């Protein structure tokens, strides 16, 4: 009987861990907050296009970084790749949630990196719509 | 202690019979071993000190420690060794020394079986200068590098003073080695004696009129005992002294915020690697952080500024902290622009900085494996292949 209980407990724990790998309350809260400021439901498709887009044609050259015309310049075209910082060579864990489960769970950290990287790549702040699409894409990756 | 070897075997005495032999046993085996070992150690020390790059420092330090032990042995053997190894056979009155120099100048030097007066003086000089070199070396190691027996007891300033002395003494040593070898060659030319060969075989040719005393045999047992005690004592002393925490290191709890914010995109630059003023400047210009937007919320900026200023270069007495206190006024935030950094890396090729594992001058840790600890030990330098 005790053995059965342990097994059940382990099974339940396993299910819980698997379940939370992609759905995370902290992450859900970040998405919900952004969704409240966006006009359309978030789309992984739009997020993917945003991630892969080369912004060099339409961005403010003075406000952006010539070395980073797109998200992929640093994060590579496959978000599940481990990457290196372009200037320092420091190894960064993959940006995809499937590969780095604690991604996008700290709202301050998420805001910090959107602020820094939207400026560097787009030459402006990102909209809530863009952020939400981007996160939705990454959560599915 | 009684003289264990006074009753030396008859055969040994017969072979050194002053009346009949054409060869005289002069340098005993331990003295010869000492001599050539010391030659090798000094050669290695000079090579690693003057010519080889910094990452040979460990070899240099080993050479220094061995030299001290061998000098210790030689001092013991100066009292316990066989006849011509003993100090009292090559201490001469000043008048005899002057007389000897005059006879050399007249190209008719008197023949000495052991050291001549000038050569004997040189041996004492070499032993003293080598001892001073090892002590000043230990001062630099302790003061500048925060390593070794004196790490806890010598500050950076004293270490730097030691460095000046160490450098002067090493040039003096080179001059003395030239004098020592020059003397050997000169004596060879004037008397036809091959002294280098003598230091290998231990024997010298008998010259007419040589005064050969009854040779005192070595006190092997107490010589070995004293040398052993010296080696063990020195090792224990070095070990004991090395166990004290190095001076100039500040007790610092590494900040978690610093780890997550300042060591996320690049290696963690130790607070002791820039002066407080530079850290303040750096923390107020995070939106243009060497070309990157590294902006942070004001609370985090304040926390990090407090941390970096509290443990800035002014508060440490390590080599790096002392050196990096002086920044380039035009670029006070850039460690690789400090005069010391520029000077130290003048011989590093641009191609080395461009290697894929290095990625530029900012990535100290690519070559200095202990960079994040703030130490920058010479032994921890490895330039990666690619």
C-alpha cells in the first residue's frame, strides 16, 4: 500500500513538472498583463516573423546597433540553440522555453531585456503586441 | 658530535697521497653535484626571469626555492665537507688576495690546489647574492603576487621595492657569473689548468710546489643530517607561513545582484579592477555601455554602485588593484585602456585578441583563468589556441 502511494505521488509529481514546463503562473501573468495592453490576441506566427525579421531597412540607424539588425543576430535562427554574445563571446542559454524552462518568469528581467534589445534591434521600444507575440512564439518553442 | 669519518678507509687516503699522486682529489662528489645543479637552476631562473613570458613564473619560483635549498646545503658543506669544500680553505687575508691579483696581472699566478683567493671570494659573493635574490624574490611573490611564504606579511609597496632590488641583484649576478667564468678561463690560459674538467672529475693536476695538506675527510653523517633538517625545516616554515591569508585581500561576499547583472553578458569584472570614480562613471552611463544598452532600474544601479565602490581598487592591495587604480583619463571606464594594461599587453598580437574564444581585449578570462577572482596570477595565464 505504501509502495502504491509512493508510486502515485511520483506519477503526480511527474505530471505536475511536465505540466508546468510550458505553463507557468509567473509567465502567464506577464502574458496577461501584456494582453491587456494589446489589441489582438497574441500569435506565435506573428512572433516568429518578428523574431526572424531584418529591421535594417526601416529602423532609426542612430538609435539602433548596426551589429544587431535582427533578434537572430544574437539568438540565432533557431531559438533552441545555445548562443554566444556577439561582442564578449559569453555563452548564453537558449532563449526557447523548452530548452531553458525558467525563461520569461521574472517580469522585471523580461522588461529589462525588451527595453535594451528593442532599442538595439528596432531602434525604438517594442509595442505590447510585439512583445506578446514574441513571448507566445518562444513559449511554444 | 664525534667525527664519524676520522677513521677513513686506508684506500681513500692512499689515493690522495700528496707525495706520490700526479692527480689530487679536490672537489668531492656532493660539491660537484651542487655546482652543476646550481648552474642549471640559475640558468633556468635567468631564462624564466629575463626572457620567457609571465606564465613561466611557476618554473621561476621553483628554481628560486631549489636555489635556496642548495645554498643551504653548500653552507652546511662549507663546514662538513671534505678539505677543499670547507670555507676555511678559501678564506684568505686581504694581503694574500692583493698579492694574488698582482701575480695574475704579472701573468704568473701562484697555483692553489683549491680555490685561489679571488675565486674563493667570488664563491662567498655568489652565495650571498643568490641568497639575497631568493629573499627579494620571495618578497615580490608575497607583496605583488600575494603568493608564497610572505603573502601575508609583505604589502604591495614592499614587494615593489623588492622587485627593484631583485632586478639590480640579477644584473649583479650576471656580472659575477661572467667574472667567475672569466676567472676560470683566465686561470686556464695562465696555468694550463682545465678547471671546468676538474669540476666534473673532481681532480686537479699536481703542480710543482703545491702544498697539499692532509685532507680532512667529510662529516658525511652530520652533513646529511644538517641538510635534511634544513630542507624539512624550510619546507615546514614555508608551509606554515603560506597558511596565513594574503594581505591586501578584502573579505568580500560576492553580490548575487552583481553576478546576475554584471556577469550576464560578459565576464564578471572584479570590483578591485577599477577605482571608485570609474565605477561611478560606468554606472551612470549604462545606456551606452561600451556601445550596448545595459540600462537598469535605478534601485539596482544604486545597489551595484554601492557594492562596486565599497570594494573598489582603492580598498585592495593586490597587484591588479594597485595597477588599475591609474586609469586613462580619456576612458576611465575601460580597464584595457589603463596605462599598465596597455604596457603589459604590448607584446600580445592583435590576432590573439581576435581569436574566437577571446573576442577582444575585454575578455580577460579568455587568457587569465582566475580573472574573476581578482587575482591575475602569472601562473594562470594560458593564451588559447583559437
